[in-house]
C-alpha cells in the first residue's frame, strides 16, 4: 500500500522536495550575503576608527579626524548606521523569512492534501480504489500518514534552515529577537505544513473538488494558524515584572507592556518549550482535520 501511495503521489512529493530545495538555496544565499555584509560593516568600523572618524552612533565626544573628506566618503558607504543600512539591504530577506516561507508551506501542504480524496472522486477512480481487498480505512490512513510524514520531514529541514537565516538577519538588527520568527522556524514550520495538508485532505473529502478544496484549505489554515499562535503565546504560563521600572530579560517576548507598570512576558528560556507546545497543538488540530476527512470518506457511497 505504501508503494501504491508513492506511485500515485510521487509527483507531488517530488515537486515539494524541489520547492523546499529551492527555498533552502535562497535561504543560504541570503544568509551568506548577510554574513558578508556584516564582515564588511565591521571592516568599515575599523576604517573609521583608523581615520579618527566618529562612529555612526556617536553623538558627542572628541575625535582626532585626520581628513574630513575621508570621513565623509566613508560615511556614505553605510548611511544611517547598522540597522537602517542593513534593513534597506535585507528587507526582502526578512519578509521572506518571516512570512514567505510559512505561506509557501501552507500552499504546499494544501496542494498535496486536497487531491488525496477529491481527485479520486473527480476522476471516479475511487470506484476501483475503494472496492479492492484493501479496506477504505487502510487506504486512507496509509496515504495520509505517508504523505504527512514526508511533509513533516521537509518542514523540519526548512525550519532548521530558516532558524539559521534568522540568526544571520538578527545580527544586523540588534533589537530583533527569535520571537518575531516564532511561527516560521524550527518545529513550528513542520507543524504548520502538516496542518495545511490535513485541512486539504479534510476539505477535499467534504467538497469533493480539488481546486476549491485547495483555496478553502489555504483560507482555513490562515485563520486557524493565527488563532492557534495567539492561544499558545497568550494562554501559556508567563512571568510578570516585579514592579515599576523593572525590565524583562533581554530577548524576552513582551505581552501588553505598559510604561512604569508591571507587565507579562515570556523569557527567552521558554522559546523551545512554547515551540513544542505549538507543535503539539498543530498536530492535534491536524489529527482532528484528518478524522473529519475520514468520516466524510467513510460515509461516501461508492
């Protein structure tokens, strides 16, 4: 049965592998470019110091400028300093890493999941597939588990690569933290792609049309993922500042901060734990969607 699932869906899996490979190539290209940019920026700071020029973040102080023309020429290389110059250069990479990759995996999951049942019904091949010695339940479970496992593996690969890119991008923006990338790196991406896949399967079984099921799965995924992320981050244990003027540890995720008043926050040590919680929630939602798809498949007349 696994061999049959591979033969029927190998085209979708191969296209998913190609898409993930292309994404990883883009990720590593941007990451290496960011590393090279930061090395150039550090070299530029050393050149400023050697020429006696003030650094870009200096507002006061005494500097032994050797040549005003040299300082003016050097400052034109990185206008505004580290964060503005880095943002202008890598804004596209940041948007791709934050939003582009999760969106791409939502589409991949829906494209793989929606045809699993819907295409069989559209092409009337279910008349043969569901009347053989292999039971309908085994047919559904084997296909769902095989394809879902492949997508989880691809999500883990892309999530790990994106986490590496996040570290390179954060070097050029000291104010950013991993929390901005919470839903697009590491375990979260694996859970999101399998949820999109499960929604595609379920809606394909319910709607029984492939293209409408893909669109509905993407819309349902977008709404569901925003709600699930909010639930995990807002309704898991947090810590609270002890009083006015107290600041959370660096790298924390702040919840409803108020100036001069205590506020809740997730310390950086909770990042991995919350990723695991989010993964569990996503897998539970995916299992519920697959169960819904099975109930619709089971009750569909041959």
